[in-house]
């Protein structure tokens, strides 16, 4: 098993996660929505982001990680806004 970690890649992925969290927290009004975004994003970072810092993993997956996290956060934010319009 290779448990080595490239700290600069780990910092980059962590920074990307923090930036996306801070952007999408602006659009949330309820506290439960903010907590949901924070917990999902950090659990996704632990599950997928930490593995990206392994030297055996291709660096191109950072873009996939960013796009997937962006898509999930965007869909959650838009779904919450659409629900408010129909209620």
C-alpha cells in the first residue's frame, strides 16, 4: 500500500473545497441548509479529495472532483430555491 501524500495537492483540493463551500453558503438562508452543505462537502473531501493527493493518482482528477462538487452544490441550491417558489 502506498500511503504517501503530496501536501501541495492536498492543500489545493482543500482550498477548492473551502472556496466552493463559502460561495454556496452565501445563497443559503436556513441554518440546516448551511450545515448540510458543510457536512456534505467535508465528507466528500475526506472520501475523494484526500485520495487525490496520492502520488499514484493522476492530477487530472482534480478537475473532475471540482466539477462534481460544483454540480452537487449547485443542484442542492437550485432545488431549494425552486421549492420555495412552489410553496
